[in-house]
C-alpha cells in the first residue's frame, strides 16, 4: 500500500508516453510561400492600406480561424503551465519527494550527486507532466497550418529539451544549495549569478545555441542591398543573416546576441514574399531594437523576472508547513510548483514591457523609412499568415501577446480607428 502513489505516477507517465509515441506518423508537406494569402495582400493598394482599419484589411475567413485557434490554444497553454505545477505539488505533498531523496541517498553517492539527481528528476517530472498539453498545442498548430514540423522531429526536440532542462536544473540546485550551506547571504550571490547568466546566455546564443537549432546563410543580393542602405542611413553596422526554417513557413524577424555577438535574423519566408517597402520596414524595426539597447534591457528584465518569481515562490513556501520528512532537498518540489504558478503573474508584466519596446521600434522604423503603407502591409501579411486575432480578448493580450495586436499597431500608423468592438 505504501508504494501505491509511485505506481499511480508511473501509470500516468506510461499512458502519456504511449499516447504521444503512438501518434507518430507521416506529416504533410510544408506549405509554400508565396501563397494565395500573399497574393491577396499584394493586391491591396497603398491608399486602402492607409485609409482602412485593420478589421477591413485582414482576411475574414482567416480571422474566423484565428478566433477558433485562440479558443483552442489558451486552455492548452494554461494546462502546460498549471499541470506541471500541480504534479510537482502532489509530488511534494504525497511524500514522494522525500522518498526519492532517501532512495538517492541510499545509493551511497555524495550529497552533491544526490542534489543534482533530485533537481534533474524534478525537471523530468515537470516535462512529462506538460507532455500532453504540449503535444495538444503542437497538433493544433499542425492542423491549423502554422507548423511544418514532422512529429518525429517534434518528439526529438521534446527529448532534447527535457535532457537540457534536467542538466540545467540539476546544476542550479547544486549551486543554490551549496550557497545556502555556506552563507546566510546566499540569495545575494544567487541574484548576482542570475544576472550574470542572463547576459552571458544572450551574448553566447548566436555562437553556442542557434547553430545547433537552425541553418543560417547570407542574405540574397537584393535584400543585402536594402539592408546596407538602411545601415548607412541609421549609421548602424549589424550583421544580417537569413534563417532557413524547416519547422514553419511563417515569416520571422528577430535580433539575437548583444554587443559583439548581435545580429539580425530574417526568415527565408520574409525574403521570399515581402515587397521592398515591407522589407525596409522590417529591417528598420530590428535596427530600432538594436539602436535602443533593447538586448541589454531585455536581459535585465528577464533576470528581474526570474529573481522576483523565485523570491515570491520561496516566500510562499516558507509559509507552508513543513512535513515531518522534509528538508531543503525534498522541499524544492514545492518551490518548483510555486514557481510555475508565479510565472502566470510575472508573464503579463514581461509581455507588457515587450509590447512597449516593440511600439518604440515601430516608431523608429517609420521615422527612418517613411514606409507607412509598407508597414501596414507587413503587419496585415503577418496577421493573416500566423492566424493572429486582430481583436484578441483580454486573456490573449495578457498571456500570449508579446507585440500589440494588428488593430492597435495599424491604427497607430494610419490614424484610422481600429474597428474592434
């Protein structure tokens, strides 16, 4: 009877793995670009773009699909956050965390090894708990045509991400508990380490992470000429690469790295389908991100969010009564569960900051290029292709929107009311 919780947990894990692995099958070929959506947007006149609300510019059928997608995605996304937190809380409350700790210690390994293995186990449990919601989200994106990733590739990514999270969590647990053992001011050193890692990871991403995830090639000659003109105009010298996407046909543009490692990355779909005015606006928008020092500020923001979330989780955990078999190791399961819930509080704050940065970048791009019609066309194209709701609900805005919705962005450019209810 004493081992029934262990058997129940193992059964849930086995069923989840069987469900996902049993679903592996053939995938459809990736959709090509340009497509009929691109052709429709190409035929919108500049006058129409500058005199119409976003609701009149986007495709009606795609918007209906976007609203369906919104209703389907939000529950899955919340489940992917809440379910791991609930499982970890049960893992602690049931005493399974203490049993696992004791079993690891009976293995005659050092305390450092026990802490690393326990941290890795927490990451594994959280990853497995979130497996079904994540698979649900993946299938919705496949069905809606937003992902071209084969199921076996998705499964491989999940396994790699799980292994990486296990190693990282194990190392973090060892470092934090080592500091706790040696000083009452452990939290000060932990905060310093978080800030240092935030900047190091941003700086190192183009060198040690991105090359293993995607393939990058130089820009084609025509796009490179547009980029050089803008760099001369803005007096910014930022390397620009084209990313060959194998998991989605959607257009992407982003900045990665900072200082000497920074670069702008444009997806191959962006190069394939955008007009020159759109491309000028997109590149200028990313140059505005660099010019404002956003990579440094976002690294700082991310570190602050982690510190705040960890502090709140630890503070709440301290006010929850200890079990008789608790210690600093087993109680990490409770802290990890609370971290997941605190994430739901921190995320809207982080998203609001990102939306403000994007607004400033858009203003910079318009001031540099004067491409108001090109900007609106690019926003409409991205909204239609990615099935973004032009008038999202409040939950979507709070938790899912890292940039303003199309109605807000286009209204700021063309001065026409958004058209949203």
